[in-house]
């Protein structure tokens, strides 16, 4: 596996591979890798001959400077994991490499549709402009045939797909299922910030989602939400931002049950750590 820090080296390394017709998959991450990330690498290996994983804690998508500062960066460990997983390239640029004028903002504003402003977009203003800005730069540098994203960040997938459509980009977006701990907690780089007590309380999020999934046919929507919210609110130290049963295309709450693209999404602060999770209702 080759570790690369500059755009120039990335492009010159990939060029001969592209010329010889090999398919390239990109797995964008912010590092602090876990089995969820590795599942994206494994899926990428099925879809392409060359797998590039990027590790970049993108400052433009953080709304809270403290959150950016404390984001975990175990780089040596990440490199070891990617090496063992058989990844071909890891791209870990500096902030200046990706944003030469940083901290002066670069202009970037694209129309991601109404769904940009709800849920995460409401609690983290400008978040998806930052996400799409860096993903566009990575697409532009790697020119992947396919790019891998996790359903864990459901709204992010929608925003990326909207960007690809809006800008007419020639890249396939592959979405991978959520990898969970044995007890149901969705894996996340932020989980290492959870104290032992937080870790137990955080289980209320996935339990509430599983409750909605299991009782979707039996109970009406308001009852489902009321009971699931109560499961979360009764946990000490857990502060709910939102819990919703939404249309997966618009992210608007559904008002009637349907079997088409319905998703339950949750975000909450557990102790000092903000977590998100979701379940697609089948
Ligand atoms: P991150 O490093 O948190 O930005 O995540 C990088 C990619 O991994 C994103 O596409 C995430 O949706 C995906 N991802 C994060 N956690 C999980 C998980 N538990 N299961 C599957 N994919 C995940």
C-alpha cells in the first residue's frame, strides 16, 4: 500500500493505472477507522481493481471548532488497518494541500435541494456544503469509477447523490449497510469519546430505531414516535436532537405509512458526544 500526501503524487500514481483500464474505487473517510470503514473497503474491492482510501478531517464541514479539534486522529493505526485490509492507496493530505488559502474560505455553494436544510442540516448549518466541497475535490483528484459511502450517514448519501446529479459527475455512488457493535450500537469514530456510562446510555438510540422497525405495522406513526422518544428521553445524559420517520428522498416526516423508501433517523447528544443513527423500514 502506498501512502500519499499530495494531489500531484496521487494523480501521477493513478494515471498509469487508469490508462491501463483498471477500475478505481474511492473510499472517503475522516480516519479513526473501524469495521464500518473496513466494510466499505471490502465492498470497494468487489467493485474495482484499485482502491483508494482518503483520510482527511475536513475543516469546512465542522460547525463547532471544538469538535474539529478533538476529532480522533490515530493515523499510524489507520494505516496499519488499511494495509491489512489490502487497500492500494491511502491519501492523507494536509489542510493546506486541500485548501491552499486556509483559513480563508474558498467559494463553494451548490444547490443540494431542500433536504440540505433539515435534520443534520438544521443542527449543523452549512455542514453539507462543506461535505460536498471536499468530496468534489476528492472526486476531481481521484476521478474514481465508483465511490463508497455508508448508510450510517443517510442524509450525506442523499446530498452526495444530489451533487453528482446537479454537477453531472461521471461517478457511481455505492451505498453500504450500517455495521453495528454486537449490542446494536452503530460503529462510529466518535464512540471512543463515550464514557462507560455514556456507552450504555447510547444504546437507547439503536433500541428506539429497532423498536420503530419492529412495531411499524402494528402501531400508528404518532404512537411509534412517542414510545421511541420516551425510550431515549428516559436515559440520563442523553439529549435528543431529533427522531423522525421520514421519506428517504425528501427527509420530510411522513404523515401516512407507506412502504416506499421510509427511514427512521435519530440524532442525540450522549454526554459530550453527538451520535446519529438510522434504520430503513422494509
Ligand atoms: P467518516 O470517517 O465518519 O466520515 O465515515 C466515512 C465513511 O464510512 C462514510 O461514508 C460513513 O457513512 C461510513 N461509515 C461510518 N460508520 C459506518 C458504519 N458503522 N457502518 C458502515 N459505514 C460507516
